[in-house]
């Protein structure tokens, strides 16, 4: 299977650069995974499209302001994108520099006047240690970091992104990219779903910066996913089992929730799981834990398009995307949504 099989034409002006005024103001394209038929709706219509007894599974990760500006001892500029905080003084990060640093090189975090040492490579990331043993990465990021907007948003982050590039229910800091399907839910919609008898449960997957990395192989099967930490609790497993036993559907909110649940069910039975996952879902994959999903529109040729295609069929998904382009849906993180049932 070729990566090129998942490409599609996307006019640049359809890439959303700003969120809409209201979270649930978005449009919603409904795709029937059996027939391939699509219907144009609004996101608030979710109340009519889900049934009492269905269970929505959200990813409750919270985005940290993971982008920092720094400079080398020579004065050269450095941009850090923290991928994962390992402990108070150690983190893995991508470094935006003209010349890669040697192990032992030091950089100065701007604003904080805090020094950090580059210890070496770990896969595609750099291991970076804060020199001051009393320093703390999380405190440093919250005081001086910028929200890590995706590279296709062609502007600097502003104060409003601290709240809008974040779900209203996010509570566990650790992601460097938002689980964007959840950005459409506001408190009023969540309350209305509760009142209709639609359940709500949570998993955690800390989305990494690798989610925006292009697939650099020609054959889909040759791609290797970057690791992401996730947690599926016993309570969530029990909720899913009870929902299915009562005839309800399990609707994952976002591809990260899909990967969390499917990782937890990877040996054929849904069980609690905590740890790193490299699960790569592409056509041919057999789903075990998810009956439907809510998702945004994803980049051409991305692993996320492949995951959605595995769930609903590549041809149906690409036809739906072609319709979304023609109907002028807004794409990517701050864009519109799709419901697949």
C-alpha cells in the first residue's frame, strides 16, 4: 500500500487559521461507514445523531505551552519544542537550529535566563537537562512557553490560544498538540448530552509533536509511529463493557481516543493499559473497541487519514474529503469535524 494512495488536493485557504467564535459553531460532516453516504450537519446536531445509552470517550490530556525561545553561547537563536517532560529537570525536545549542537553544549532559555545542557540524541529528539537542580520544566514552560500551534497555522500564538487550543475538559498536562476533535465541545453541549443520557468517559493520551511529522516512506507498511504515553483505566474498561452489554455504542472523540482504546484491546480483549504505544492503524486493521468516531479533517498522506480510512474505507473517506473541499469545510486543528458511524 502506497502513502500516495492517501493524498488529496486541498486549497490552502481551507486551512483554518483561527477558531470560530463559539466552539460548537463548527460544521459536522456525517459519514455512514457502511454505505459511504455523507450528510452536512452542524456540530450541535450531535444531540440528534447520538442515542441515549451511547458512550463518548474523550482524551483528557492538556496541552502544555511547550515552545520556548533560547540562544546558544555564540548568540545563535534556538527554538525548543518540548516533546516530553521526563522529570523536573530533564525533557526530550526538538531543536530548531541551523547547526545541530554537540553533546554538552549549553543554551540559555530566553526570558527565564535559565541555562540548559544538551545531553545527546534519543531517536529524533534531544535530551535536555536544566543546569539548575532547583529548576522545573513544567514551571518554566508555564511561565515562559508559547502554545505549540501546528506548523500549518501561519501565525504566532496569542493569548487566546492558551484557552482555545485546549479542550474544556482537559485536566492532565502533557500534550504538545491538542486532541482537536474535542475542541468543538463546550460546557453547554456537554450538559445537553448528559441530559439526553449520552455517557461520558475519559482516557489519556499525551499527543506528541510527531503527529505533525510527514510520513517519510513510500510504503505505508514501512512507517514506524513515534511513541506516545497513554492511560486506559479499569473504570473506563468497565464503562465500555457495560455500554456494549446494554446495546449502546462506543464513540471515540478523536483519533487519539481511538488509538488509546485499540491499544488497550490489542490482544483481542479490552484491558487497562498504561504506557507507551506505537500502534499504527491503517487499512486492513481490525477494530475491537470503537463503534464510531468524531474527528477533524486531517493532512493529506498522514497517518491520521490512514486511521480514518481503516475505519470507514479509503475510497469512502477520500470521497467525503472531496465533498468537504467542494463544500468549503474548514480543515485541520481549528477546522470543522466529521462523525463516522
